[in-house]
């Protein structure tokens, strides 16, 4: 719902310029999604990074030991 409001505001601010409206929408969205990109990057690094697959396996081993 909040994303729709951001999109509506972007379109209202740029009613005759679709590209400008999309740019405004994306600029408003980026700060909201940035933490998810960081987490995804960390997980990707565990799966295919220099220490793969050991880092990924360590993640599961640590979870098992915590229980």
C-alpha cells in the first residue's frame, strides 16, 4: 500500500513525463530496499564467495549448535 502511494505521488509530480515519474519512484524506493540488498549480498557471498561452500555450511552448523 505504501509503495502505491509513493508511485502515485511520483506520477502526480511528473504527470507528462513517465521516465521522470519512474526515476522519482525508484529514488524514493532505494532507501527502503537498501538493507535487503546488503543481506542478499552477504548470503550470496556465503554461497559463491571465496570461502564457499564452507561459509554456507558454517551458517547451518552454527544454527544447529545454537539449538
